[in-house]
C-alpha cells in the first residue's frame, strides 16, 4: 500500500497545483502582448547579430588554421 501511496500522492498534489496555476493565469491584453512580442523580436535580432559576428570572426581564423596545414 505504501508503494501505491508513493505514486498517487505526488500525482494528486501535481494535479491540484496545476489546477491552481491555470485558475491564476489570464489572457494578456493587447498592450502586454505587443510588449512581450517586441522584446522577443529584439532578442532574436540581438542573438542573430551575435551569431553573425562570431561566424564573421571565426571564418578567417579557420582559414588560417586550415590553410597552413
């Protein structure tokens, strides 16, 4: 019986916590959604530039290493 309780009790608590979380959630309004979308877009652009510049720096370095061999 203890083995069954060790499985059922955590699942029951997880279910209660999940229901509580869903009840507290709300749908974002237009202002909140545009703010989140804009910040996400800025993050994508920044990460794209970082990746581009890292690639731009390492292409000549890679050519020097491979070209000398």
